[in-house]
C-alpha cells in the first residue's frame, strides 16, 4: 500500500457528438515547427466519466487511463 494515493474511478464515457470546423472564405489554419502537420478538433462532453488518474507514492505504483 502506498503512502499517498491520488485519483478516483471514472465511469462509462458517452458519445459527445460531431465536430465541424468551417473556415470563412480567405481564412486559413496553419501550424509551425518541425512535425506540426495537423490541427486537432475534439468534441468533449456527452456525460459519463472523462478520465481517471491514479498515482501511488512509496508503494507499488499506480495506473492511469481514459474512460
């Protein structure tokens, strides 16, 4: 058993829906830097649990995951 434990259990995630990105005429999206080749759009929500983080200090280790 660890000396310090942080975290809790996440619940079942759900469907947050679609993401649509529209650029106006003449607008653009750009990235810079080596390996910066994409722009990410993500729908967040929909109920349920988002994430779980568990960490143990001085014990047998923890685990982390996304529900």
